[in-house]
């Protein structure tokens, strides 16, 4: 796949106006997983998962490994959260979970013995830094004992800066982590109170500074806009402070208010949410400020400094996009460990039990705690490939797809190509007989462009339209 050349800041991006956001919205679909977990089925069980592991062992799927370790515990409930978390600071509860997690690590290691090396590790949550440093050290030791880690790989941990007064970034670095993901909401007190997360400016900036001093090769700040009681002025202040702290990456995301799906969000007063026009102003402000500060828009709302490995990989056409976002590492099999964790073996996707008691019961019986998953159809795979090309390379060459899949691209995607004309008229893509090219402006809406190829979304909309007509 040939890479695109980007010169940033682009005048195309700096002149973005609210008309585009009114048309396409500030929300963007995130296609790290396709098909989405809504379509996972329980017929995909541990036996199906082991069959896919067997194909790895036979050499049919010999890809590098990436490990995801889920730590579900949080010290308090954040109302905006959409993660699977358990609010607890009880040491016995946490220690009990870690014992089972350690057993799962050993169990997975047994099935993957003498397999390819691990290039990536991601500790997510919940709040991984709710654990004491000896507990994190013990988990990493378990991983090193049962898996073959390459050095240097990308070993990431999500960090709650509120807890770092009693933790050491240097200790985390010595444990083995080299990439820090730090969540930031808004430094304004009223916004923090509305989402039940009091995280001071000082705590956050110290965490970024300490990670840099400890020698973390990547510091990513995840910044949210569209939160309750947030204004353009408040967001501008937070954004300015974050840019001045110079993290390697900034992930900019619009707050998704879905109380019907996430119970914690039911604590939020919907009347305090900013109007969509205000959220659009925040996003336009962020885009302009980030590009003017020298950050490069990678895609999917990820921004990276010009000399970062992601930016270099984008220029060279080496980007990959998967369960943990963008990566410079080749496509991996993701081994999921911990309650509710999501992983992949080859094209197949799986999820562990979300219920803690069921998770424990599986481990007690020496069975991998797989709850559900999906074996993608041929159609799923071709659509996933198309989305990956758009997200990673901003170019979709029809012949390249036809090389890997036995289809006539223009005939197979006749409906989708017709719908893409709307995006072409908006200046988000260029479209000809051989390829689709995403413009720099279109990169801001790459999730929307990918939606055109999402057959599950299309079918759901058709069912809703049919129900409305009836």
C-alpha cells in the first residue's frame, strides 16, 4: 500500500468550519473491533478459541503476540466512564483477583509455549495503577516467566495521575513499562464535580513530567471534550496546558453520553451537557491548536509529534490499527487476560467473562475464561480490510483488495461507492475508477467514511426504517 504524503499544518485543516461538523457530527465510529462486540455470540466458546490457538501452533497463523491485561478496579466511580470497572479499594478483593489473573497468565502461557515473541503489552482498566508497585511487578514477572518478551517492545500502562503521589514513574519504568497513557478530562472544578473525578492540574502535569523524566518513550494524553459543564473557554485552558506539557501523543475524543448502556452515566444531569454546536467549537479549536503546535493528525483523532514513531510510520505506510489503537508493530494476535478482556487470534475475536464469579469459576476448573466471540465471515474480512486501508493509509486501491479477496471491487461495493459520492462532494475524499483517497480534511471524519462499509450498521438502519414504516 503506497503511503500518502502530508504536509502539516494543512490549510485544508486549519480552515475547517462548523458546517462539516454539523453535517457529519463530532462523534466518530471506532473500528478497532469489527464486527463489534454487540455481534459476538456465546456459541463461540473456549473450544472454538482453543481451535484457533491450535492453528497458531500448527504454523497456520504464526503472527507476533500482543498481550492485554485488564485490571478492573477503580478507587472511585467516574460518571463519564464506559469501561468495565469495579469500585473497590479492598486489598483482599484485589489480591484475590490478582491470584486468579496470575493463574490465567500461566494457563495462557501453557497453550502458547514456545510461540512467537511478545512485542506489545497493554495494562488497561479500570485503573491499573490502583495496584501497588509490588503487585504490578509480580504480574510482569509472571508474564516474563510464561512469555518471550522482546526488548524493546511497546509495554503500556494506563495511569491515573491522582494516584501517582503514592506511586513512582521510575518504579513503573523499572518494572518494564515504557509507554504511559494518562487520561485528562478538564481542569475546571465544576466539570470535575459533574463527572465525579477530581483530578487537579498539578497532579496531571506532574504525572506527564515524571513520566518524561523516568524515560518513558511514549506519553499519550487522552483528552475528552463535550463533558457536562464544559465550555469552550474551560476546554481551551486545559488544552493549552496539555499542549505546553508536550506529550508525544494526544488522543482527542468526544464524550459519548449513553446512559442506557453505561450505568455510571446515569448520575450525570443531561441538561448540563454542552450543546452540539459548543462541542463542535471545542473540536475545531483543538484541531487548530494541535496542528499549530506541530502535532500531526494520524487519523481516528490521534495526534502525534512530528518525530514520533507513529508519524514516521504514517509517512512510510507502516501503520497498523487494532484493539489498542494505532501501532508501528505488525499485525498481532491479541491475547486477552482478565475479566471482560477482548482479544483476537487470527481473524477471530473473543471476550472473557464479564461477571467476576464466572471468570473465577473458569479459572478454578483450569479452563480459559472465554465467554463469547465471533468467527468473521468472508464478507466481514473484506470489509475489515477496506476499513484498515482507509484508517492506516488513507488510500483504498481496488486492485489491492481484489488481490487478496476473490471479488470485483466495484461490483461488490456498488452501493457503497454510490454513497461515497456524498463524501466526495464534501471534499473528504477523491474517488476515481481505481481508488478512494482520503483528503487531509477527510481524515477528521475517517470513522464516518468507514461507516459506509459497515454492513451491520447498514442492516440495523434498514431494520429501524422498516419498523418505523410499519
